[in-house]
C-alpha cells in the first residue's frame, strides 16, 4: 500500500459511528495521535452529528474517544495557516451540523459526552457544546491557547463563563493551566466523575434515559433552555404556552403522555 493510500485508509476511520437502539455513538478514533483533531476528523464529526440530527430513529448522541485520551487538541501549525488566511476550517458544509455549535444549522437533539485522559482545547469546547458530560477519574483539562499567542475560537470564550461562572472560567482560560476531574466537577464542566473505564457506560445509561423519554418533549425542553441562554428569559417565556398548546394538538407523543397519566400506566412514545 502506498503512503497516500495508507493516509486515505486512516482518514476513513477518524470517527467511528455505531447505532445502538435510539442512541447514536460517535467515537474519536485517532488514538495513536492522542486523538488530535485534523481536517478529516472535523469533516467526519460534522457528518456524524448530522446523521444524529436528521435520522428520526436517533434520539440522543454519545460522543466518546477510543484509546487512553479524549483529545490532545489540534494540529496548530495546520490550522493556524488557514486562520491566518481568514478561513474557518471547522465550518460544515451547507445543511450539516457543526459539533462545536458555532455556525450553520443548529442542533436540536441532545449529546452526552464521556471523557478520559487528556481533554485539551477543542476537546473542552466539544464538551461545552454538548448537554451532559461524564468524566473519568484522572482526566486532565487545559485550554492552552494563551500559551501559544492565540485565543480559543471553538466556543470556550462564548460558553465557559456561562457554564461555570466568570471567575472559574477566567482562572483557566487566562492561564492555560491544567486542571483535573475534581476541579472540572466542582465548577460544573463535568456533571459526574466515575472510575476510569466506566465513563462510556455511564454516558450510555444517561443517553438511554433521554432516549426513553418523549422525543418531542426532550426537544422542546432543550429548545426552551437554549433560547433562554441565547435570547433571554422573556423570549423563552413568550413561547411556552403557545408551544405546549401546539404539542398537545399536533403530536401523538404529547397525547400519549397525557393518556398514560390518566390511565396510570407507562407511556409508550413513538417519536420522532
């Protein structure tokens, strides 16, 4: 096999995709390079997140990483050249979902993350764009950009303070220092810390609980919460009763939820 053919074969496996019932798993798969993000991985993540969003059978996604590390970040030399030309190498194709949630079509389905080992720069920003985050004991985090003369452009400056508070965010963004899973849990970057090796199992359990709920209810709940963050309290408040009325009139899952309550039985949701 030629070197070019070998590179093509490797690139074909940058992100694994696995269907497990109503949950779609996507795994960073460049373990020999500490799952460092390159252009091929960006494109395959775009495709995986788009599959989650567009296929009705999938109700929740789980992002994880093969090997001992989540990701060591990106190949700065490669991406810096493109940024210097004013390009955005992370921009998805038209109609695709951006895993970092910065440009293009917005994602409406939830994503749970499972992390271990090193989780640097773009890895943290993938977590910040997700909905629930599980970390293994011993995971190390760092937003290193200030130590390289640049600043984060994958969402950390937009979301980190919102997630963990101004002082906590500035402590780590402005120094580039490394911190551990206990600190990530304390500030709210992680929702749970579990023994190493159990992080994916726990993420799948939570994703399974989400997938078992009514898809229309999950989507509306997430939409309302996101609108509050992005547009403010009053904007989300104005939509609540009109949206609920529309759901009850037009969706079978909302009707089934009410019926199951009246009949004192477990609901059976058909989705999407």
